[in-house]
C-alpha cells in the first residue's frame, strides 16, 4: 500500500481520503497483531534472561556470603535474626514453618492427587453392621483441584519469599560492610505507614482479588481441561478427570457427532458482536445528540430535561427492564393500548417473533437498550462538550461553516479522541451485558436449530447468557461453560489489543490528560 | 444594504426559532417516552380489580391492597437483606476502592505497572465464570441459601479493588505538590492521606459510596445463584424476578409493581440528592478511561 505524506494526503479528494484512512486502518491490524506476538516473545525472552540472572545471583551470593547468609538458604530469616533484625527474621522463619507444616500435613496429599484428580470414586461397599451394600464416597475431585491449585500458589509464594530472604541477607551484608546501620524492627513498622505505606494500603484489596478473582479464574481455566459436569461432579456421582484439549475441540471443530456446538457458538458469537456494535454506537451517537440538543443556546429548562433523563439511572435496572419487558408482552400494555386505539388488528408478538432470524426481538432489545443507555451517554457527553473551547465554534462560524460541518469537523473528532478508551470498554461491556438480555428476553425466542443438549438457546442469547444457561441447565456442563468463558476472554482481548494498537488517542495517553 | 442585513438576521432568527421548536418537541417526546414506564408502574401498583397483566393503563379500582400484600409477604425479608448488603458493601467497598486508587495514583513502586496491566487482563474474563467455584466455596463455608447475605457481601467486597479507575482518575487531578509540601513539614505518608487528601477527595468518596450502595439493589445473577431458591436468602431483584415467571405472574404482577415503587423511591431520592457527585464521577471517569 502506498503511504502518503501529509501534503499529498491533503491534496486527495474526500472519497480518496476516506478510502486511504480505511485501508490504512486495516493495514495496521496485521502489524498490530504482529507487534503483539513480538511483545509476547520479548516477554518470554526477558523471563528467561531474568531467571538465569536470578540463578547466577543465588549461586554468587552463596559463594561470597558469610555463614549467616549461607545458613539462611536453609533456615529462612536466620541471617536477619543474627544481625539483629529480629522482627524481620522471625516473620521469615514463621512463614517457613507454616509452609513446612502445611506441606507435610495437607499440601503433599493434594499435590499427589492433582495429576489424577482422585483415584477412588463413590462406590458400593459391604457394610457388616447393616448387612447390606451401602454407598461409600471416596475422593473429592473438586476439592483436589481447588486445594491443589492453592498449594501451587503457596509454593510459588514460598519460593518468592525464600528469594526475598536471601536478597535481604545480601543487602544487609553489604550495608554492614560499608559501615551503615541496619533497619530495626521499629523502623520497619514505621516505614509501613510512610515510605512503604502502599504495602499496607494494598494488602487487603489485593488479598481479596487474589482469593476471589485470580484463584477462581485459574480454577475455571483448569476446569476447561476436565470433564467436570453434573454427572461427573467429582464426589456424589462420579469423579472427574483431565481430558486435555477435548472440550476446545468439541466447541471449535465443525464436524462433531451429536450436538454441533461449533455452529451454535458461531451463531451466538455473531449476534453478540452485532449486538455489542449496535448497543455501543446507537447509544453513543444518540446520547451525544441529546446532550447537544440540551446544551444548545436558547434552550430553556436545561436542568429539567437532564433531571428527567438522569432519574432513570437511579431506578434499579431489574425493575425498569423487567417492567418494560412485560409492557411489550403479548398481553401487555403496549399491545393493549394499540389494540384499543385500533392501530393494529392483532397483538404483536414483540418477544416471540421468529421471522427473519427473530429480527423483531433483536431490534427491540437494541431499542430498549437505547432507552437505558442514553442518560449515561448524555451525562458523559455533556461534560466533554462543555470543555470544547467556544472560540473554535466562533471562528468556524466566521469562516462560514454550517452546523453539520461544525459537528463533523470539531465536535465529533474531539469527542472520539477523548472517549476512544471509553468506547472500547463500553463495547466489551456490552458483549458481556447480562442484565439487559436476561431480564428483557431471557434469550427468547428459542432458536430450535441451535439448541441441543446444553439446553435451549435463544436468538437474543449472548455468549454470557448462554454461559449462564449452560451452568444452570439440567446437565450443568461446567467444562463447556468454562471453555465458552475462555473464548469470551479471547475475543475481548483480541478486540482490545487491536484497538489499543491502532487508536492514536490511546497510544499517547499523556496527550489528552 | 441595511435592508438585506436586516432580512438576513430576521431569517436567522426565524430559522433559530424553528430549530429550537423542533428540539423542544423532541425533548418533550423523549421525556414522555422515558417517564411512561414509571408512570405506568405507579398506576398499576394501585390497581386492585385484578392481579394479572392487563392491556389498559388507568386502574378501574384504586386501593392500597398490593402494598398491604407486600407487607405480608417475603418481600419484607428481601428488602431487609438488600438493605443490609447495600450498607455493608457501601462501607467496605469504599475503603477498599480508595486504598487501591490512592495507592496507584500516588506511589511509584516496582510492581505498579505490572499490577495495573494484570488487573486489566483479569477484567477481560467474564465474571460469571467464577460463579461456579465461588458458589461451591461459599457453600462449604455455610454462606449460601438462607445465609446468603454475608456470603454476597464477602464476594462483592472482595473483588471490588478492580474498580479503581474512576477514583484513581480523580486522585490524579489533586496536585502532587500538596503531598510534597506536607512531607517536607514532616508528615508521614499515612498522615498525608488522612489529613490532606481525604478532605479534598470528598466528591469521589461520595461517588464511590453512592455507586457501591446502589449496585446491590440491581444485582441479579450472582444473588440468584447464591440464594439458590431459598426465599430467606434472596435480595429484592431475585425475589421479585420470581414473581414475574410463568407460574406466579397471574397472582403477583401488581405486587411486583408495588414492590418496584417501594424499592425505587428511596434509591431515587438518595440518588437525586447526590446527583451532583454522580455526574462528576461519571464524566471524569469516561474522560480518563
């Protein structure tokens, strides 16, 4: 593709300019993806180099260190205690003791079962007292996986702390050699509210994120490689075990026996992307339009208009969405009023119509989403529009620009530049917009062609509502839900990466701050 | 010459009047469209001649029956549950979000960039994915079904550190020279936070409290999962959702409307009082991304 200089670009006609911009946008995508993989490669290279350095450092520290440092390789914190940093040393020692006890009494057990996820399943056993066969439960795959993962986390944490302990020794040694004073326990405590105050502040939030977000995500990623479902629940019915990449194959290969998940997945993914596109951009432009109308000079009662719209934000979505959904039901108010007025002869089936791939319900959810979304966008756009320097408009008017030109040349570029990141997050947010779809339609109308063993799939189902249906369905195919979840992540991540690398306003973060 | 100028300005004025009239019409139509559902829900909540859905708006018989029926139903329990959750989440989540956002705005430590990137990536996983395991863990802790309230609080609060973007953006706008001046005067980092930053951060604190308080009223999916069909552990969203399902809607539709009014009124009043802070937060958040 030919690259134009700025001057050449300005000489192009309007159509050519547009074409040039469009082609250069798409031409940038492969580069962006390439750059992404380069980054990954670089990351691993750095990882390897860093690891090598660490190892070398460990060996050198041991070789050059004194006996206090050396003994710390085995007894953590020994060097610190010997050098008078008792509090620090005791913390290290305590951590080591807890780790050893945990590994002996629990960790080793879970780790040894992790590769198989349990050996003894539930079975019938002869009970001499009752003189009958009773059901006996064996291992619990779920717990094995959970505690196995936790143990792995713990081991990583231990290695990190062990390394930290050796670094501390090395530093302390250097400090003493150069004749400086070491920090006492009191200094350490004081620094937790001063220089290292961030550690105190982050302790609680990060613990919460580790336990309730990171750990579950790791667990669920692993579930994608097992056959965990209602029938293989790991304890009551049967154990579950590792199945490798089988689940991904089921979802992605086009020729599967039985239910064709790949077709279902493709269909839902397509609608999810269509929905996210329309939900994001209709709201964006209409919200901006409303904000501009209210902001226009000479319009009175600005506060009233704004308040009416903002009020709808306050009302919990489940009330407004459920109620609106029922308003458009076949026997709902909308149909009732339209029938009374004589505008229609027959009640319109807003949510059940299957014509043209359920076009009507799909358009309805997008329209009602506009009703939900405009107030937010109106607020955001109002704030930004007020920041556009007024003299830009003044001078453009003197130059003879009309309202439309002002909009396309000043307002829109400014808005797009500032809200680029917001558009991206709202696009991905809409892809996962569970509430609007689930409360409005519940995924209806049912798409008979796509439905299968994993429960009914509807025309308005997004990937996220499908995921919900899979987990709460009769077969509870958790492994499938987990694969779908990972696919959602992949789609969101790819979109974000491409946009991040192509959009100029995101690249130069400092420019617009 | 003067005449043409006058004509032109008159033409301008006329076109402005026309365009303003059009805008007024659009705004009025919009206001009606936006308010109709709420207008209908209030009217329907006073309808006592039937309890199911009907095709007309104005009730034929008016009365307080639906509200009385609410008082005698599980709704009271759901309302209390949601209120407790909302209060607890508002308090705890605010502390966590402020800790997180203040730290990421003010401190430059080794892991900072990595941490922020890591949380960005974490945010790309659908949160629903973690529901299955969190449910099992809460169940083992005995915090599901009838005891769902503490379980829900725990889960909402624990992962709330990820939502630091808006308030970090706000802290970024407070000049760092203030911190430095106080540090020169001998204040510790902790003192800087309590004595200087927090008083200045009042708008964002209120914004965080407000959004944290409002979210539990609308949360549906996780609350449904954790309460698992036990009425005592439901919040209003889950409980009232069940009223609109096939088997219940005939008897409970007007009660749903009444319940909706009862839920919406206090939240809306609170929101309208603190609207200013909400608008500030939303606009700031979108600009800073």
